[in-house]
C-alpha cells in the first residue's frame, strides 16, 4: 500500500513592501454554523483576489468546544496563520436581543488583546472592517484619492490611464472638501449607506419620528457629536462596511463606539442601531470619513453603490 503523500508545505506569509500600509481585514460573527461558512467564503474570496495582509474573524460568545473546532479548521485551511480567528466575549445587549452590538465589543477586544497583535507595525496599520456576508471582488487597500483626478462622470475619480477608481458621494462639493490620498490618522473612509443625517436633527420636533425624543447628550455629552448637523451627518458619517480606519485612530474609535452602543440602542431599538452608534462615535472624535460609493454593491435598486461601473460593462 502506497504511503499517503505528504501535505504541501505552507506558503510563506505575506511580507510588507517598503512603505506599504498593512491592511488587516476583519469581520465580526457569532459562533453559528451560518456565519461559520460565511467566514470561510470571505477568506477564499480574499485569497482569490490577492488580498495582501491578514484576514481575521472575530467570533463572539463561543463555547470552549466551538473555539477548539474553529482553531483546528482554520489551521487546516491556512497553515501560514494569515487567516485568523479571534475569540471575544459575547457583547449582545439585553440578553442577546441585539446581536449586532458584538461589532464594537468584538473590535475593541481584538484591538486590545489579540495575539499575535493586529499589526506588525501600528504606524502603518489600517483596519478594514467588513460584514461576514461580504465577498471581495478586488483587493482592499488604504488608497483613497492618491494619484486620482476628477473624471467626466459626476463623482467619479480616475487614475492617469483614465480608469475609474473612486465613486465619491460628495460629487461637485468635493472641490471644497479635498479627498485624502490614503487612509491616515484623522482620515478614515467608508462605504456610503442610506443612513442619511437624521440623527443630526435628534431631539427636534422637526426630526423623524424615531429621533424626536432621542437625547444626543446621553451619547455625545457636550462633545462635537452633540453639534453635528443633519447635513454634516449625511456627508461624512452615513457610512458602513467596509470601514477603513487608520490603526492610530482605531482603538479610540472602537472604545467610543462601544460606549455609545447601549445609549443609542436604548433610544433607537431598531436595526442599524450599531451603525448609528458608529456614526455618532466617529463624529464625537471629529473623524469625518471619505464617504465613497464604490466599496460595495448589494441591492441593484439601491443608490450610492458601485453599480454604475457594473452597469457600464453589462
């Protein structure tokens, strides 16, 4: 009987090029089988498109048996340790009634306790926070407006060859709000979502029904978030995954997000409460985002996403 072939040698893990930002892709899950296979699919999509850097699943509320199972399977899938799992305590609010609060709690736990550390060099680190049901169609990088100029189409920025690279939510208004070249301290970026700026009117009788009795001071204190206008909230903070955050901002933002989550959800106990909590936390730290439209596609009927590029090649 022929001996079983030896397993292939593990490929060497990635090495940063001189001056290259270290983009660490992360996403938050529970320990359900549903989000287990989503995690594996996301990893293989990252590998397929040539994503450089680690990809980490932050799994919250797992039992010891579940932890052992995931660790074993992750080592089999990727012996290099580039595909990682980090295990955090359950961060669900109200006895598990709002599981998406695991996002800020898991992020903060990972940033402050992960082993190996999230970045080889924190001065070059960038957090790319995705949702587990997202797949990569091309690598995510720290570049935003670097080397780009306004194209012919509204809100489109192109490279030197005329290839569209960024769809910008501000459009013509960008001339008075320059886009950062790369994700850097004080300059995060994120995909535009349909959150709008409603929380900027919170507490006013003219606000939407869900926001009229919302007390922003419970979340913001007397910080900048308490003075953010509807227009500012819509232009710079109506973002969602993928979020791109410089490592030097990440711990403070994760902490502020975690602290904001209970008071936001207590007053706005609906879906997307964690996204509004993120927006308010970022505003309170004066971290306006380069709010772009090309980082995600979901519903073909949704505006503010990268569909124009896909439609152009249909």
